[in-house]
C-alpha cells in the first residue's frame, strides 16, 4: 500500500544520507545538515507508522520492555523545552511488559503532549507505574498488569466531552487532529490493555493505562546502542524494491561485506 511505498522511499533517503555522511572531507556545516535531514526522515518514518497503526490497527511487534524506561524516555522527549515537568514514581519491583515499543512510546507521548497542552503556563505531570492484579473486569482479562497513571493539573475535561475524547477527530484545539487519543486507544486495545480517564474541570486530568505484565526479563544490552559490526563475507540482500536493495547493498559494502541480491524468496535460494 501507500505506507509501504512511502517507507521504502524513506529507507532509500535515510540510507543515502547515512552513506553521504560517511564521506571523510565533509565540511562540518554539511554534516550538521545531513544529521538534521536524517532526523526529519526518522520522524517521517514514525509518522507513517502512526498512520498505519491508525488506519488498520497495525499489528504490534512485541518485545519485552521496562515501562519505567519508556515513560522516562517519552517524558524527556515530549517535555524538553516545555514549561511543564514530570515527576516520576515507579514501584521498585515494577514488572516488564511485552509490547511494541514504538507504539507504546506513541501512546505515552500523546498523553504527555495533551497533559502539557492542558497546562499552558506550565505545571507538574505526575507519572506513576505500579504492579496490579486484576480480576476479570470490563475489557481486561484477569491477570497481572502494570498500571500507569499520567496526571496533570491542567484545565480538565468537561463532563459532556468525556465520552467523546477517544473518538477519532474529536478535538477542542484549534490545530488538533483529534487523533492522539483515538490512536492511543487502538494501540492499547491491540496490547490487550485498557485506557481510562478521570477529570475535573479546573483541577486536572488523570489517564490510567493497564498493560499486561510478564515474568520475562529484558534482553541483555541496550538495544538502542549502535555498534557497527564490520567484517568479511557475502551478505544476501533480499527486497522486492531495487532501490532498497541497492542502498542496503551499499551499506553492507561500507561495512566490508560483499552484497548479493535477490528480489524474492525464489531468487534468494537459487
Ligand atoms: N490532559 C488533558 N486535559 C484536558 N483535555 C484533554 C486532555 N487530553 C485530552 N483532552 C481533550 O481531548 C481532546 C482529544 O484529544 P486528542 O489527543 O485525541 O486530540 P488533540 O490533542 O485535540 O489533537 P492531536 O492529539 O491530534 O494534536 C482534546 O482536544 C482535549 O479537548
Ligand atoms: Mg493530543
């Protein structure tokens, strides 16, 4: 579909930017611009993922993660340069969740952005996560969950809107799309969790999320640390788009490997 084509194009753009920035005699000003361009591409990739999630409830790609890390990361990102700040309180024995990190990050970011926007002159956002056991209740199956609350001291939501805020396109903001909470709702449901709201006009709003927790531990090593592995040998690059094959082939080449290409499974085994 369109999102797939779009992502392929972005892969080619990001790949070329990455290769270009490896050039040794690049003036520093040029390098900065490439970094900016790369950042924007990565944001565009995030955006297209969001559209995809929203359009067809994109299936989550689940891995074990620590909700406290996700919350801190999202808050640092969203609130940097904002007049609001987050205060965290996490259970010391907080369990892990099995989740699509990008998607959950997006949920948390949407809620934190809303919280910030609800406090135009700044304030404190209380971010908490604890372990809870849930007996079968409403949309939640019985089991162990991590309960996350994000509470602001902002304008609050009038009762008459409370039932509507999760609807797509419901917004009270001049430049809102009204998709933030609708997306959050669909992602949380795809993770077999729940999202609820409590609010009082003039006092603030609290969003509560339940996500199933697991007994598994985090995979070793920080997944976001990037250590290029150079080496020798042939690597088979399999993709149906020629441009994508080529850029990946060049990257593999930079790392010292020789690339072989195939456009589909049949060609790959030949
Ligand atoms: N923390 C909050 N405090 C007060 N009102 C809120 C809060 N979170 C959501 N709302 C209300 O719910 C509406 C829908 O929120 P949602 O995030 O879905 O869309 P939006 O913020 O208006 O637009 P977008 O997220 O696309 O920028 C908001 O317009 C606002 O009226
Ligand atoms: Mg929003």
